[in-house]
């Protein structure tokens, strides 16, 4: 509390106790009231002023993180999607966003090569919509040929994932084919199937440039 607030009541008491006339008392009271008002205004102004000698808190900013992925090349209907890393060369996988007849996205197909001696020649991750009947598995065929069936690995809010291995014969069929077909079964209509086309335009060139997944 400022000192002026401590002294004002004492001044007013002394003024009342003197032998001044009523007129002088009223005049002194008015003067004291004005002094109190001015003191209050001064105190308010002082409180509104920022504290001196204290550095304000400033936002010095943060470095914006770059997108972890980028498209390096496009080969027909396949993209070479790469991941930023500390390695000498960023790892890249083949990627295609799959759409239905109206052009709406319905699935994703990502593929990478595996090193010699691995269980398969290539590995792929296929994402299909939620609401897929999982026990029916995912079926893949090329140009209307015989289908192979693959189990789903897990589901998230994004969709259901199938992590599959492609043999060299499977890869050769993809290279020679015009289109592959994914077939899924909706959980709400288990007596029906949904076919999703996978374009193989550019598959061979993309496969030649895709990274080999290292252990």
C-alpha cells in the first residue's frame, strides 16, 4: 500500500480536531477529498505501468518440421514415395492410391523390395476400408488370373492392413500384367464382394528403382 494512503486518515483527523470554523472545516474536507481522489488516480496509473527492470517474455519461435515423406519420381500410375532420413540415400517405396469408379480413394498399395535370401522377393502393405470382413481375407489376382488369398494383420482408425509377401513369380506377373485386382468382402454384406483395380502401368520401372528393405 502506498504511503499516501497511510497518512491521509491522520490528516483528516487533525483537521476535525482544530478550532476552525465550520466553513473552514468544510473547505478542508473538500480539499482532503480531492487529495484522496488524486492519490487514488496516481496509484491506479502506477499499477497500470509495467514493472521496470523485468524482461518481457517473448516467443522466439520454433523450427517447423519438414514433412517426413516426399514423392521423388512417378512411373506411370506408381509413385516413388521416399522417407527423409539420416542415411546417405533416403529409403523409397512404390505407392499407389487406389480409387473406385467415381474416383474416390478406397485403398492404398505400398511395395518395397526385399534382400536376396529373404522369405519373399518383395513385401507390400495394402490398406482397405474399415468394415471389411476380415475372415474372408484379401484376394489378389492379375489380369483375371487365379487369385491368391492373404490374411489381414491389424486395423486402425485409418483402415485394415494386410502385410503380404510377393514371390518372384508374383512380381513377374505384376511386371507382365496390365492390371491387378483386389477383392474384399464388406462385413455388412458378406454375400457380396468389392473389386478394387490396381493399375500396373509403370510397375516395372518403379520396381527397378524402389529401395531394398534392409534388416
